[in-house]
């Protein structure tokens, strides 16, 4: 699995658009059976745009989800097949809206009461539900995830109160 290429644009002092960086993402986290490429993150929304970012927006120690009030992030995850060391992720819930897009291969979205097979081109809108992922195929799978900070309304908050929420 190779790191995702990241192209970052910005502005020259005269306002022209320019490429600020072009290369592999600087932070990659490998877990048994999966590789997380941290592509970009902003601490709040709306994000403030300047000529260039004030620093590297990703972390060498990324979390599963965003911290409270954290804005958004994008990451690419490669899921290895079971024959290549892949395994099911733990069930987890995040306080985010996640857009998950299958780029290559097949993965299974596991929910509390059902499972949904996903193939290249499928898009999942994950709305703070308890879930897990598993590549049950014989080939690697790749997904891109965009996580956007959210909060549970009072009714849902009562239902998930006491359950572990990944921050």
C-alpha cells in the first residue's frame, strides 16, 4: 500500500493560484489489516483561508474521529483482505457525519441490525451510528472518508448516552 498523493493549492502574494505542495501525505498510520492516510483536516468550519496554510493540518497521531468542534477531515483507508492480514474493525460510533466513498474493491458496512455490501462507486452517509467495516473479498479495498463535526440532538443523545463515542 503506497501513501496517497496530496496536492495542496494556495495563493501567490498577488492572488494568483499556485501549487504549494505535491507529494505523499505526511502522516500514514498502519493498523493490522488497514492503512490510514491522513490527507487534510481543519479545526473549525468555516475554515479561514489565507495565502497558505499556517502549518501541517494533519497529525502524526490521528484519532478515529474528530475532537469536539474540530471542523472536518479527509482520509483514505486501504482495507486488506483477510488473506492479507485484514480484519473487521471494532464497532464504533463517532459524533460526525461521514461521507464514505468506495474507490476500489468491496467492503461490508456492519450496523447493529444489518450488513450492507459496498462496491466501487458506492457512497455511504454515516450519521453517528454504531458501525464497523470489513473487507471479506480476496482483494484489497480502498475508501475515502470525509468526516464533518456534528452533535447529537437531545432525543438521540439520550439514546446513546453512556455508550462510547470515539472522539
